């Protein structure tokens, strides 16, 4: 799972609803959308039903989380005896990217990098998060949009953590990538290439780089540069060392290259960052 996706993910909340018995009576126990318009993340709390998305079907029961995204053919069917009740957070999202002082946003209609349908314990914290988001949205306090935005981000973090725990290959990748990052943090002043990192983990450089990028969204070299830049920011804030010395202390052999990379990342020169 790429953490870069979530670091750039920015939702615009549209509605938070609870589909209850009255809703199903009104819709005669069938919800049909020939083409969905919004993203929706939902949690079933009671009852039973059948979820169909783009021709694929899944059973709905308490604890099931499912997602829908724009452009899908969707239906949910249930019965008067056991109507399927669920919370649904409806939203659009864009991918927000920064480069120096400039930001760009790209609207997305793709599914979230989560399973379409997954199951969690009925009494899990995920239910509490959906309920809190629904209460906040209904409460309409002055800061309700910010509250639900934060609750949605926490909910997605919980869902991604749960997915990682159920995915053995991601666990292995997390461990390998985590070990390489710890090594970078301890040795960032030294020349470090992907061959050195891969060798420490007994992996081929190509396989290591592919796994690293898949999980972080960055190449090993790009990630090392981020670590070095964070150290440079710390030194600029806390010392009066000359910029050339800070570059060297942060692992940059060339102070001019350091200044260019720093400005591209922050939109400020090292001296401007220090004054700010």
C-alpha cells in the first residue's frame, strides 16, 4: 500500500447519512444506481442484504465495510424482515501535490486503495468512528465540517492499518522498508545508494527499489533526500552554522546542489528558511 497516496489525499465531504428502516420502506428495499456520482464509504450496523457493484456481488452483514466510487453500476437489495442498516460517508477527493511554493490539485474518480468489501468485528472502533462522524454532521456546530474531515481521515487511517495487518506481503514489505529507513536515519551523512541498502537486506537492487517505491511512493534516493533535508531544517532552526557546513552535516557533498534541492522542496532558500 502506498502511503504517498494518503499523504496527498484530500476529500471534500458531501454528506454523512444513516440508511435506516424508513429509508428502505421508501425505496421498497432496493437501492439502484445505474451510474454512481460520488465516492461512498459505508459500514453495515444491522440486518442483511446483497451488494452488487459492476456485476460483482457480496453479502452485507454487520461489520462489513464497503466502498463505491463514481461511474459504477450499483445495487443494494434487502428485506423487510432484516433491512440492512448502514452509515455512509459521501465525498469527492483530489490528490494535492506541493512543489516548493506551488500546489496542484487533481480531481480523482478512482476507487480508494482499499478492498471494495471487507469485514471487521461488530464492536470495533470503526463503528464508533462512523457514528461520531454521523453525529458531528447532524449536529451542525460551527466547526462540524472540520470535525468530520478529521474523523474521516482517522477512519481511513484505521482501515488502512487493519488492511495491512491482514496482508502478509505488506507486513514483510513494511519490515524491509522500515529497516532500510532506520539505516538511512542513522547513516544519512554517508554516501548511500540503493545497492548498499539492498545488500544490507540481501535483496537485489531492482526488487528493493520496487518494493520501497510501492510502499512509500518514493525511490530510496528520494526518501534519503527527504531525511537529509529534515536534518538541514533542524540545523537551520537551531544553530548558526554557515549554510555550507549545514549542507555537509546533512549529507550533501555539494552546497550549491543542496541549496537548489532545498528551494525546490520548501520554496525558500536555506537563508530565507532560517529567517522565517
